[in-house]
């Protein structure tokens, strides 16, 4: 530095001397011949101290020290489409790319900026400066200072990242979590990219030099004040303007300016809706009325439909009981269907009013949601806002001429609709059902449950047994459509008749025998004894005598023992007859021998059987 200064001083002295010689009309040639070039090259030309001091002051005032890693302040003196020209009071002006000022789109000529010398002279001799490096050097101190003093900082949103955004603050890349962008949920993060916003430094990790900023923190304080003011003024029935903040399946959350309220789905519209998005959409502005709130007003219940006149109040007087109305099925339940006959006005068609049939079914068997139906107004209560409707009233009551269509003793065909433990319900036509008791299903079969005999949906022939018009009841029979086989069986299997059959089952008090597919006879134990004293066993075939036949109770009792006992009685009677004859005529020796021989033969025959 000393050598450079001496050279400068010598150059200036020589220049001054040339000027003086010229002004004194001295011959330049002569001056140059007499000039001491050795002293000039050695730099030992003496310069006046006052001039040297003046030179040093000028340099100090007008030129900056351009040492490396030192941040200086410069002034924007010119701007192009791509660069900013910065004056730092050096020998030349510096150039900085406008990309380094993206965080400050309002940069203009005359602004003061911090810069760092990046290149003293490029290949064109141009001084190259860096604003980004200067900001980086100063950034950490500024960030820490802003965090400690809770100051508001400017930041440029560079890009979106997982979970949030990357923000340029003082040249440092800080993280902006998605939850800290705004007080309301953000659905489109990209709308913030490229924007300059105000932030608050909320967290600094000194070890990893990570910075977290928040935009939400800046507006929460204002919102809290607004919230207190709004809560303090809340009253039931008050109408406020709000913005749809969130939509759920059960309702809509409304932002009232820092205070959230809920409109339940039932308070959105007088008409039935399946989802709130049928009525409102996100970010929509609308007026709502305060219905209720808790003690600390943290839960606010809002209403939208209450701002409109109730549809029942607008219902015309022309609708009255007995009128026919048209509407759309909006809800179906097991007990009936709700029909919307006008916007927000519904009537109930009970399942019992959907068909004249007394055999009730589900409402879904008759209508579906969305169907357009016609019905008759049965009841109308405007005060309680209730209406009952009927569909079956659109057709004649089938019981009107029931006596002529289904007289007692007439035979018809019907469809099995339902079972009970005691019988079967058969539908003769829509609205006409009858009951067949289990005892009237078959003449011969013993049925424990109707499902053993028929199935739902089967077609049965029936006969009308009884008719109760007032009670709307029909008593039917199926077995009555065929002849009673027991009338014939009473002759074929009457008491005293003998039949051959096999023992089917042996039970405690006797056994059962099958005479045919309808008649099952019972043989008591004492009537199972054979002539030789033994008893019949299962599968053994023998002759049986009917000793009891009851057509009404379908009871048949048989006996095998009675077969040979009857013969024994006959023999006893014959013996008694012969004894009487002997009294009239005295027996002879030949008669005695004959009787002895007969007794002997009988004993031998009995021995052979054993």
C-alpha cells in the first residue's frame, strides 16, 4: 500500500509540474530534458505534507474499503431487466442479478442495499457484488434479533414442500408449516408460492440453524380481539354474516370472524337433504341466525333455514282432507314412507295405508326413494304440521262386495303369504286374506307346524268356512276341498273287522301298525299276546281285529289276542252245548273214550308247537 501511495504521489507531482511548465510557457521539450526521471521512478519526489493530507482525506471520504467478507451499504443507481447497478463509492460501480432481490419485488433506484464484494474485477474489469451473500452474513443475527424481540419480518415464499412452504427470510430458508399459514384450513398451497408476506419467527434451532416462521401467529392476536368482541355481543336470534369454513356429513362450520359456529344438517333447509353440500359450498358467504350457545359461548348453534318462512305457513288452504296430492318419496322406514308434497312439507303414508291387505309388509315392497306417487290426504294438522296420506284409498275397498265374491262354501285358489304356529295366511286377492287353521290342512296327516305341509308362495285350493265382514276376517280350509277319506275308512276298518299287518314300532304301552298311508293303528300290550303265550315283536306279521274306531279323533285300536280268544270262546260254548246234551242222554263208554282221545290229541299238538 505504501509503494502504491508513493507512486500515485509521484505521478501527481509530475503531472502538476508539467501543467506549471505549460502555464509558464516553458518549452515542454526543455522541461522533459531537464526532468529527473530517476527520482520520479524511485518515488522520492517530495510532496508537500499538506497536499498529502488533503489527498488522504479525499480518498477516505469518497472510496470504501473493499476488504473481503466485509458487508457495505450501496445505493441502487440504475436497473435493467436482469440486473441492478449498485454504487458503493468504489473506483467503479457493481452489478447484482435481480434474482437476488426476488424477495423484494418493489426494489427501485435510490434504495439502500447491503452488498458484499464477490469479484473485484471480472474479465471486463467490472466490479461484481453479491446481495445474497451479504444478506446471509447478516441474516442469522437479524433472525435471532427478530425472534427475541418478537418483531414482524418480511419473507418471500419460494416453493411448496412436504407439510408446508419454504420461505426466504433475510436470505435464510425458513420453514412455514401448513398449519401456520392461516387460521383456516388451506386447500391450495400453490396460491402462496411467489408471494411476499409478513411472518413471525416462532422457533430457532441453533444447533442445526433451522428457522420456523408463522403467518398465522400474526393474525391470531387480531382474531382473538375480534373474537372477544363478537362473543360479548352474541344474542339468540341475532343474524350475522359468516363464511363456510368446513363441511361435514352432519353439518357446516361457519367462521363468524374468529368465532366458529355449527349449522346442523337439520337446520340448513326445511326440505330433507342427504348431505350439506347440497345447500352450501366452501368459502361461501351467507347470513345465519344464532339459535343457541353454551354458558361460555364456546359452542354456538346456528341456523340457516330459520331465515326463511316455514313451508307449512306458505301451504295453501286449498289442500284439505280427502284431496288427492302428488309428491316424491324422500324417506322410507319399516313403518311407512315420507312423501314431500311441497318444498319442506311432508306427509306420512303408513304401511297399513299402502294396501287393503291386512297382511302387513315393508314399505319398500310398495315404493322406493325418489318415486313420484299419488296419495289421498287422510289427516291434516296445520298447527302441529303433520299430514297422513294413503295410497290404498285410490282403489275400491275389496271388502265392499266380499259376501258376493266369497260366500261361505265357495272354493277358490290363493297364495300362501305367511305362517303362524296355528295356521297359514292365504291371500285370495290384494286386500283379501284368510286363515287356514292347522287342523284344516289335511284329513289324515298329523301336522305340528304348517311348514311341514306347504311353503310360502305355494298356491292352495281353499274353501270359505266362515266370513266376518265387520271384522274383516275369513276362515278358510284346505282339506275341505277333497272328500274325507275317513268316511270310507269307517266302513272298511269298522269295529270287528280283521286285517293283516306288521308291527311297525314297539312302544312302552304297546305297538303301532300301519294299515295304509293314512291309518296307523295302536295295539295295547295285553293285545299283543299270541296263542302260545308269547308277544308279537317288531316286524312280525299277524292278523289284527279292530276293537275301536273313532273317525273324529282318527283313533284306531287293534288286537291280535282277540283273534284266538274268540275261537277259544267258541270252543267253550261248544263244550257247554255238548254237556247239556249229555244230561239228556247218559254218556256211554265210547263217548268217554272219544273225549279222552280228543284231549290227548290237543295236548300232543300243543307239545309239538313248543
